């Protein structure tokens, strides 16, 4: 049976909105990462069959196609852009997995890119005489009363599960601490930035002073909006064998929909279904990357999926980096790819998205 292999994985620094990448277009952030991943894989641009990019905040126009052209890929590479919000980066990789397993493609570059800094203004229009209204958060359900603000949903999750502010702050502090000592050789330098500039020495004193956003959720224990990109090179196992190319096996993954009022819990079922479908025991996992859009959500997922926290986000998480929505799932995959080069064995990544979505992926070295 044909499987798929990740040959390489690269990402940009993750830079908070209106920071060093504020002047870059989406393709200017993404293309250098695509080329770095191909270079690591020992591939020329004309060997690529498809490029899949998740993007959630752009103005449309198929950013994947624009990125492919900007990176110098052949014109025959059509480019496919997907939008599943925060889970999109992982889902782009799962879609690449499906393409190579089906035999449609041998080499696919997949990941995500986001620029909060260059996010276009969006206006809601009406059929009556009311003037258009600007909005930032898109609609994720047809029911306004079941489409919560994400910070409010995270606070409600914390209340429901009894996750204290002290626990959330401690998770955030640990995330920054781990990120400060993490390797950066998988990060592609852009505009002179070679690491994640938001990472800092967060303390209890800082957390106590941080403005509250909703209940126990504060600016210290939730991710900041950010710009960034992450891409991996996915090939068929048969292609890798013929080329004597070594990489990391992509075992599979799951994307599921859950309760839109509790989006932070959706990755739990995605993790459970992935473990079950692949007959993986939790005790066999060596490394896990969990999205930290909110500390409360990360804690809930780790507890809900019964994952040993000792193996989670050992190089820090998005609380210490930032959250480039469409790219965040791919950032997790890049982190996992390089982390299991150290730990060996099995690893998983999982992420939640507004609307009650959860995605998970499993890799093995």
C-alpha cells in the first residue's frame, strides 16, 4: 500500500501583527519557506506536482497559486488554497497525504501562510438601506447565539472544566520558558529575523498585571495575532523508496466537527479518532504538539485526550510565538517533524478552530 513521507519541514519566524513582516505580502512570506523546504528535500522546483496552502485572512485570489508563481514553481503547478481557519495548515498536509496516496501526485508542498498585518478590511453588507459594517471575526455558524467570541469561549471552557487562571498562567509561563531554549535551525531567516521575537521571560508578576480579556483569559495566557508561514514536502512512499530519500512517515490523521460553542474541545475527538484508526497507544507517543490559542484550550485538550503533559510542546507553543491562523497547524507539523528527529518514535499534532473543528495528524520516525 502506498503511503506518504514528509521529506522536509520549514517555517518562518512567527512575528506579531504590525511587526517586522508588516510590509510583506502573503507570497513574500510564503515563497522563501517553500523554497527552503524544497532545498532541504533535495528537490528542484520543477519536480513539484502541487502546492496546497491554507490561508484564512487574505482577500482571496488563490494565494497558493500566487505563492507558487512567486517561488518560481512551474506554471503547470495550479496551487490550491483552503480555508478551514486555524486547522487549515494541518488539513493542507492531510490533503497532500491523500493526493500522494491516491497516486494523483508524487510531490506536494503543503502548509499555510497568514498575514494579520496585511489583512484586508472586511465589510458586511445588508439588503436594506443600512450602511456596510466592518467586522474582523467571520461568521462560523448560522446561529449568532452559538457562535461565540473565541476568548469568551475559552473562558467558558475554563469555567466548565474548572481550569483556574493560575493554571492558565503557569502553562503560558512554561510555554515561553520552553521556547527560549528551543533550537531555531528549522526557522528560515526573513528580513534579518531568525527566531520568534515574541518569546520572552514571562513571569507570574507579568501575568498578574496583564489585562483581562474575558474572565480568567488575559493577554498573557492567549496567543497574539501574528504573521508567518510553514510548509512541508510530502512525497509518496514509493517515490521516496525509488529515490532513496529518507524522511518521516505520515501515518494519517483526522478532521472532525464538534460543538461550535466549545471549539476548544474538538481536538480531543480528533486525537482519539486518529489514535484509534492507527492503533496507536498513548503510551507509545514520544512527542505531541498541541495548539495554544488559549492556555485553557491547550490544558483542556491535553487532559481530555489523556496525553502526558511531559511530552507536550517541549519547544514551546503558540503562546510563546503567536498565532498566524492559516499557518498555525502547519507550524505544529514543522515543530513535530523536527522534534521527533530528537525523540524518535511516534508523534502527534492537534489543533482547534472556530466553529467547533479539530484536526490531528500522526508522524513516525
